[in-house]
C-alpha cells in the first residue's frame, strides 16, 4: 500500500505519494494567460472544485500518450506537470463527457502543505484570467451540422507538449527515478518495445521467417466478429468477469474492434479477472475532433485503467472502455463473497 506524506518544500523533489495542496482559485487564475492556460495547458472549469484541497500525487506527468493522431505517433513530453490521486474530470463543463480523464496539474497551480508554491510563477502584465475565461475556452466552435466542438486538456495535448522519440532513453530513467514505475516493470517493457520494433521490420521478410506472422507482442488479433451478444444491462456496482482472450478475440474483427471500439493490448492482463462496474459510458469527447460521440453497451470498470506496459509507461491511467460482449455478469447470492479484483499497484 502506498503511504502519503507531506511534500518537501524544495522544488523538484515531488514523488508519487507526496501530498500537495491545490492553490486557491485566485492564485491559480493569476498564473494563466488570456486563454486560461500555461504553455498551452488549459486550466479547466472542472478543476476549480479541487481548489484548496490536499491530495496525494499519483504520478509525475513528464510524458503522455498522443491520442490525437490516427494512428498515434507515440508519446509527448510534458514539463512541470503532475497527476493527483482521484482528481479526474467530471465533464460538467464539457457537455457531460464521461471519459473521466485524469487531470493534468501544472506545478504552478500547486503548493506544499506548508504553503510554498511548487513552482513560482509571477503574475503576467495583463489582467488575471477569470472563471468566464475558463468557460469560454471549453468551446472550440460549432460544426456544420450544429454540433458543439469542445476543447479540453485531452484535445489540446499537442499544444501543451513536445515530441518524445521512443529511443530517447532518458525518459525511461525518469520513469524509474520519478517513482512512477518499478525498475523491473520498465526493463520488461523495454524488451517488449525493442522486440516489437523487430516485429515491424520482420513483416518485410517471407512469412516462414516471421515470429507470430510479425504481430506485435502480446500477439492478439480478432477472429470474429461472432454473433452479436445480448446486452447485459450492466449497472454501476455490478460484479463482472472479463472473458478469456479466446472469447474476446471471437468478438473482434481483424482490426481488433467491436463496432468501432478497439480492444487494446493493455486490457489483456485483465482477462479472467473480476471487477465492479464503475459506470456506464454513453458519451465521450473524440479527442482529435472535439466532437461528442455516443456509445452503446459500454462500461468502465473500477480500478481498471491502462498502466502503460505496452505504451512506453504513459502515467495517464486512462480508463479502458469495455463492451458488454467482452464481459460476463456474475451473480452474487452471497454479497459478502470477495472477488479476485483487478491487478494491484505492484504491477507498476
């Protein structure tokens, strides 16, 4: 179990588990530019509810996945940014988006428990941003069909970050030194990274010379889709079991998708495990367009997030989306019977 402790007052020494305090609304607004941002990173209205609260640091957000480009070009570098435990976006200022993204916190918006700013930033020459500034920045425009196009930290990640090549090895040292991941976890992940680069090159070889036909590890590919599964009608709190890899592959097409929703390799370690439904997901903001899209038969599971083992140790802890066809509802005649639960934090 991770223990929490007050953050040291020396800048640059924050680690996961340290407790920090979100600065006051007025102090935060004074750090923002005319668009409500620092270096392209927006401070969103949903973050105001955390002002004055003390929260543990969950990860040092020195990098994050590129979820904008299709296909993704990899990871992006962030500066002076943290993730805080339990501080997820509730979507209240973004049309009720249910993605529940872990928020990005610039160090300028945080202070130690004794009131020392993590990173001092003098107020700019112009007037401070206002709550209206934050509200105005949530809308990027109106589409031709009249749909609202939203703007949030997830849609703006390219503006708030810089490219981070896979072979820039210092990032992996930082993954361990920051306390985000254990050394063995990173070493195993690097073996997978280099093996998959070999796999990509091997696709130019004759098929008889390839390993698993050149598929990247962890070697999975849809074999269906099979017959459409009957909806389970899952509700928050329901106990479910993730189906086996073979059962899920039969529900996926060759592109590893089920009706447009992708099954990611990060989800494979959860096969056969049980978890509670955290919530059903009906709508999320599409990050590369800002458009709200609607989902069906989709849930997220409690304590089940991407841990970055196959995505270069991204610490963003994105919720994974599960089709009901990939799950099995578990009846609970004895409410007190414990379940096996998802992989614990020692996996990182």
